[in-house]
């Protein structure tokens, strides 16, 4: 049973760091530090979006439409942190 909890914690930790990378990259793109026209930046951004859209899409259905501000990543991020704390509180 402990091995299942450790495996779930590992999966949630990986999702946590992917979400951190996505959040930081979105800030860098919005502030003009990174450029969409660079091939590696475009590939990274597309890959992160493909990984995280299945997580964000169900959350967007329940949230109100706040057009300029997407709250789905914030809700998903808080949910991942909460799940990690519930699974392994120590």
C-alpha cells in the first residue's frame, strides 16, 4: 500500500513541476523575454500545452468565464498541492 502512495506522490510531483515550468514559461512569453518565433520555444510551449490541456479543460467547464485571465492553471495547481499534502502529509 505504501508503494502505491509513493507512486502517486511521484506522479503528482512530476505534474507539479510540469505545471511550474508551464507557468514560468507563460510569464516569460507574456513579458517578451521569450519569443514564439524561436523553434525550441515554440516546441516547448506546444508540448507543455498538450500535456496540460487535458487537466485544464475539465476545470474550465466549471469556472466562470474570466476572459483575459485563465484561472484553470491556478485551480489545478492548488489541487495538485492539496492532493500531495493529503497523500503524504509528513
